[in-house]
């Protein structure tokens, strides 16, 4: 049913029994859980936005005195949100009013729940201004009036116009409709960006306050700066002396910083020296104690412990560190592959080889010393101890030397690593490119030296040539005239110019040939050097290439073994997964079958229960209709049939009584309303009379003037005696 039809039917029912239709709708506003606070909020919002002067009492009287005023209030509220949807209730038909209000509430404001209610009752409640219908609507609008206003603005651009499908079959119409939808999407994104910008933008007042605060701080800083400048000028009038003092202060601070750093380094070295001294003194004390006690075994044991510790350091710790550094150096060699880096790496390799040789020498000496100590007699123990102590000291010195060498090597490696870090993210040039660059630099350096020497000679020659030029210029004109005259006499004009050009060309050719020869020599030399470097590089890479081939073979063997085992694993895994998948599908089918059987079982059980109940009712009805059985449905009715017929008759009788009551109400409605109005006027008249008598005002003329002449009742007052009221 359309909104127009619903409104018309609701209007008809409201005219026939409007009070009943409106009274049957829902519960009151307070029964819905709303209190006086909500009504007060509605009054405040209406006063603020509609410029009204309502109170709680006057707002309550809107619906009690004249219900249409509540609908007028809703219409004004709709007009405040959107002037497009505001209508004139005096000229607009009721069905059009309902259609306009419903479209605004449902489509524009999004009150979708109104679609789910009884449309006849809703239309009657809106048209008649029922407070049970309009109060919740007005409350929902007032509760979020700012959001509703924003929603109305957006709905103007975002509510799509529905186009029937038969029109969309036209390609041109469809294209325009798609463009229309795309514009809606563009508006959504633009509005969202605008909202985000508004939220992210700072408040101008806050920015002004911050600017004002910063300006005030700026003024304070200016004052402080002026004060400091004034103090500085008072302290010294000589700017240069002040600058000198400042520079000296900076130098002293730098020197102090360097001295503090040097002091820290010296303290660190002092602590290390003290630690070593304490260790040596402790060892010396233990040795003297063992010698004094004459315990040869303990002395030998201590010496063996010392030797074992030193052997452990030389055989385990140092080789491990050296191997780690060697590994890093190998990596750096592979990464760099540059001639400039090769020299540094070769020096590091030589240092490492030298350290390895020293370590091997120390190990041999230690092993030899241990064997000699075991073979010596006890009579020579004292001399042996001295020799061992001396050897130990020498070995400690060597160990310290080795450690220093190792630290130097580490520093070199760190430097190389730092140099390499500078080239991270860049393409590392190859050895050939570096060699080519070196050759170019050398060539340019040689050319520069040669040109510098030539420049000196040319400067000397220039002085001579300038003087010669001056002399020749003085004679040039005479010689030139003589030669021209001679050429004319001999008939060979231009001979000297041609001869000059031929000489210049021959000189140019000689220079070019000379440059070609030099270039060919340089190229051959460069090629020879490149071949030598390539051969040297090949020789150096022979051993790593052999090792690489062996490692590749091992890698291939391991990879084949891995692939075989992985293939076996994949086959087993695939079989297990397929089996699990099959079992899961079987389980799923069985579960579905169980659910179908259970559903069928419960369906049949329910149908059986229903059939049993119907069969029992039929059997009971047969017994009720059989006079021989003596059974009855109830004391009043014999069977179900008689019970239902009786109910129908009662409902028809009730309907007849209600129609008569409705007819009586329609007939007495107008007289009763007139009587209510007369009694209302009577009450006002009596209240006015009492008030006037209290104020001391007498006379029917003054009463009529105070009461007004627009009442339907005719009243007269007797100035003395009894006051009477005559109602026509």
C-alpha cells in the first residue's frame, strides 16, 4: 500500500473515530523510559533553534489544548532542518502532509524503523498530532539536531535517484546514471577529506594566543639581549682584546679536553700495568715460596700450569682470533677485488703470516722447554727455575708483542671495513677499472709535468721572440713591399701564402704522426701490464678455484641426497594429506547425513504429535455429538461446533453494541463539545468575577470590557443583590 493510500485511509478512520485510532497507538512518552529531563532537553533545543519561548507547561499544553499545534511544531522543526521539506499545513492535504513527513523522516533522516510500524496508526497519529506518535520523533530529532542538520545537507547530494531498469537498458541513460553515481562517490571522498582537514586544522584563536605568547617572549628576549650587550660593553671597550680573550679561552678549553682525554688513557694504561705487575709479583711470590719450602713437585706443577696456560693461549685463543680475522680478511678480499685494497690486504696477510710463524716458534719453544724440564735432574732445579722464569718473561714479552701486532692488524681490518662502508650501496669498481683509472691518472700526471717544463721553456722563448718580433715588425713593412713587388715582377703573386700553407700542413702532419706513435706505444705498454696482472691474478686464484671445485662436488652430492630425501618426504606427505582430506570429506558427508536423518526424525515426530492431537479432537467431537456417549465439551456447550458458534454469536452481538455506541457518540459529539466549551467559558467568567471583586472593581460594563465580547454565552450582572448567569 502506498503512502498516499495509507494517509487517505488513516484520514478516513480519524474522521470517523479519530480519538479511538489515536488512543490505540503504543504507550505514552514517559512509559517508553523518557523522563522530565528528556522533555526539558526538547524544550531547550526548540527554544534555541526555533527561537521559541516554551516552558514545560506550555509545551505540554500544545498537545492538550489543540493537537494540530504539535504537528505544526514538527513542521517548523522540519523547515529548520530543510526549507525544501517545509509545507503549509493550512493549504496542504493531509495525505500529502503524511507523505512529505514520512519521506523526510525515513529517506533523509534515516528513521527506518517507521517503515516497520503499522502505517495506518502512524498516519493517523501524525495527521491528528498525537503526542504518543510525535513526541518520540521530535525527541529523536532534538537529541542529535546538529547531526541531523549535517545529514540533511549530505542527503541533498548523496541520496540516489532510483531509475527503473527498463530505462537503464538505454546505453546513453545508463552512462549518464553511472556518471551520476561516480559524482556521488567523488562528493563522499571530497567531503571526507574536508572533514578531516577541518578536524586537523588548529583553532585560529589558539594560534593567535600562541603567537601573542611568542611575541611577548620575543620582547623579553630582546630586553635580556640588550642588557647583556650593555654589560659586555661595560666589561670591555676593546673589541679586539675581548675577541682575543675569547679565542684563548676556546683554545684552553680544547687543550683541557685533550689533556683530560690523555689523562684517561694514561690512567687506563696505568691500571693495566698495575694488573700485570700484580700478576708477576704474585707469581714471583709463589715461586720463591715454593723454592724456600723445597717442594720440587709443587714448583714443577706450578710451572707446568703456567706453561699450560700460555700454551692454551697460544694454541687456542690466539689461533681462534687469528682465524676469525683471517675469515674477515678473506671476505673483504672477495668483496673489494681492487688493486688499491690489495696492497692493504697483502700487508695484513704478511702480518698474519708473521704472527703465525711467531706463534709456531713459541709453541716449539714451549714444547722443547717442557721436555727439557722433565729430563733435568733435581740438582739443577735452581738454574732451571731461573731459566724458566727468564723464558717466561721473554714469552710474556713476545705475547704482549703479538697482542700488539694483533691489535694493529685488527685496527687495519677495521680501517678497511670503514673504507668499505663508504662504498655501501655503490657499485664496487673492478680491478681492471681501477687499473685503467690509475693509468689515466699517471698519464695526466706525466702530461702535466711535461707541459710544465715546456711552459717554462716557452716563457723563456717568449721573451726572446717578443724582442725579435718587435725588431722584425719594424722591418716587416719594407720586406713585405719588396716581396710583393718582386712577385709582381716575376708573375707569381700569392706564392708565399701557398708556400706557408704547405709548410703548416706538413708540420701538422708530422705532429699527428708523432702523437699516433706515442699513443700506440702507450697502448701496447698498457696491454702488456694488463696481461701481466691478469696472469698474476690467475695464478693467485688457481688454488681457490680448485677448492671451489671440490666444494661444488660436495655441494652437489649433498644436494642430490637432500633432493632424494625431500622427494620421499613429499610423497609421504602428499599421501597422508590426501588420506586426511578423504577422511574429512567422509566425516562431513556422514555428519550431513546424520543432520538430515535427525531433522526428518523430528519432523515426523512433530507431525505425528499434531496428527494425534487432531485425531483425539475428532474422536472427542464424535463422542460429543453422539447422545449415547453422554459426554459434553463443557457445561454450557455440547461440542466444539456449538462452542465456536456461540463465540461467533457473542462477537456479532458485541460488534452490534459497539456500532450502536459509535452511532450514539457521533450523534452526541457536537452538542457535548459545545457544552464543554460553554462550561469552560463559565469557569473563566466566574474566575474573572472573583478576581474583579477582590480588586474592588464593580459594574457589568467593566466586567464585559475585561472579559471581552467574543464569548457565545450571554451574561448579565445585577449590581446589587444576586448575580445571575443566563445560558441560551
